């Protein structure tokens, strides 16, 4: 009976297709289920399927050489001396290789923000770190989602990423930082009172929801609201990058901030990182044997900037309580916050990140600036002593 046979064959093929689809769905579910349990995270699930094979072989930078060093309070002086020396040369080949490998894990042009077309008001979002907590997409947040990536087709020759370490104080790095084609800052750090050391220029600035509380007193009074607005207005035209869906607890703060932005039609371009960004960034570094717990904003910015920038210069990255001369360094250049850099309870692994960046600096992939800038260099004896 050819008809029966054909029917059977058709049924069999259909079943096979259905099974394959189910298999694929199961894999996707496993991927999302894993997100909440970062400790047990299976790296292969983080790598987009077509790239898995290739990603396993990624090792352009031999970063492992740095991870054997252990030091707690200060980095090794010899490395530090190299940061401020003039012997650094940019390795374009390496920088391109790194960009290519990062692109296997994430596309920063896309992952820098959720786009309007992909969500609607009322949609429920699971927090990246607190998978069991959810939040709704508010009308205000929806209105402020970009329709195209704020970094679409943007490329720059020299970029600066400015971390917030107190190492910047008295560095005179302001003019040098401002001379870059694109300047990224973190957590809406103040610049006005510190411009000689940190510069003015800002093309992209991040804002964790907690900043609204820490730096702007939850906008409780009109005066704090005004301060917040003044800070935002000074950013005119820049990208304000708000990681709103990382950890629960910040939704009200984000909402207050967004309401002010809309009410006063502040000229900034808001962006909200994609839900996969953090895991993809972590996946990239894990594959390179850098076992970070939760990437800092600084490392996130470096990882993303590789997509848009040729030469990347880092300022204000210094996760140690003492400077190379043994003088105390503030955690932030602008406040009195204290921080235990090496505490195991801290979500970040800053000294490890710093060692990684130092290795990349030595290889010429990026440039880490930890000394003073301009004609007035640190006295030579400081570089050679100790
Ligand atoms: C720094 O380099 C000198 C020689 O260049 C060496 O004797 C010293 O042990 C090094 N210090 C550290 C901490 O590696
Ligand atoms: C630049 O990096 C590439 C890739 O790691 C390496 O092969 C090359 O030797 C480096 N060039 C210089 C001048 O260090
Ligand atoms: C979120 O949306 C759901 C369904 O639309 C609704 O029941 C819930 O009250 C909303 N929660 C908040 C906090 O807006
Ligand atoms: C910066 O320089 C001023 C003036 O010399 C000094 O009072 C201050 O302590 C210095 N700050 C730091 C963090 O080195």
C-alpha cells in the first residue's frame, strides 16, 4: 500500500522534526534555567550554538600567565612602573583578534540596549541575578527604550574608559582624558569639581539604580531632583546606560529617574543593557580562564568598547587601598565609600580583573594609565625604587 507507506513516512519525518525542535527548546530552557545559578554555570550553554566549537579554542591573550600571581594589598611594583612608562605600544593585530573573539559571545552594538520593538509596557522581566524576582516594563521605561542601538555604526580611533578610583586625584589627567574621541564614565560620577584630574567629556555614562540613592538621596527633595537634573543636562546628547534589570530592588529608583527625564525632556539617549549581556561577557572571560564572579561596570565597558574602539585607554582603575608609593587611595575619587577589594563576600573580583587588564596592557591590547598625566611625570626615582 504505497499510500499507507507514504503516510507512515510522512508521520515519521514529522515526528523526527518535532523531536528535533523539542530538543532545541529544551536546550534553550536549560540555558535560561542556568542563569540563576552562576556557580554551576555550564560555559557551553553561554556560547551561541554555531560558535561553540570555535569558542572552545579562543585563547588569543594567554591570560593565564597572570593568574598565578597572588597579591592582596598592592600590585607588584614592577608592573606598576610599566604602566606609567612610555614604552607601551599598541598591538593592533591583538586588539582585532580580541574584538573578533568577543563577538563570538556578544554583539555589543546589539547587547548595549534592549530595543523598543522587542518589548511592550507590562511585559514581565526576570532579573538577571535574581531569577525568581520579576519586574514589569513601565510605560516610562518603554518610552525611553531606543528604537535603534545608540552605538549603531559607531567607530572611534581612541576611546577612554574612566573608572572611579581615587588614584585619579592629583593625576592631572583631565585634558588627556578629554582628548579621546569617545569617553565612557561609570555610575554618573561627578566631574565638575574634579575636571583637572578626570576631565569633562562624556559620551556614555552608566548609572546603576543604587546611584539614585547614594549620590542623589533618592531624589527626596526638590533640591536633590534639581541636582540630578543638572547632572543629566550636563551630559547633553550622551548615552545614559542604565542596568535596570540586573538585581532586584532598584525598580522604584529607576522609575523616579525616568519620570524626571521625561518630565524635563532632558537631552540624553537612554539605554538598558540586554538580559544576556552579563552572562555573555562572563562567558568570554571564563573561556579565557579569567574566573570573574560578576564583572564590574569597568570590565563590562572594556569588553563592549572593543567593538567600537581601536585603541582603548583606561583611567581610574586601581582596586587597591594603597598607591605604588604606599599612600592611601580612596575607593572613589568623589566620596568616602570604603570597600573591601578582596573580600570573598564581594560580588566582584577586582584584583583579578586588574591583573587581567595589566596583562592586556603589557601585550599592547589596551593601555592602563595609573600614573600622573601630562609633561609632569612621576619622578624617575619612584619608578625604579623598591
Ligand atoms: C622587580 O624587578 C627587580 C629587577 O628588575 C627584581 O629584583 C624584583 O624582585 C622585582 N620585584 C618584584 C616584586 O617582582
Ligand atoms: C601582537 O599580537 C599578536 C597576537 O597576539 C602577536 O602574534 C604579535 O607578536 C604581537 N606583536 C607585537 C609587536 O607584539
Ligand atoms: C505587572 O503586570 C501584571 C500583569 O499585567 C500585573 O498583574 C501586576 O500588578 C503588575 N505589577 C506591577 C508591579 O505593576
Ligand atoms: C592632592 O594635592 C593636594 C595639594 O598638594 C593635597 O593637599 C592632597 O592631599 C592631594 N591628594 C591626594 C589624594 O594625593
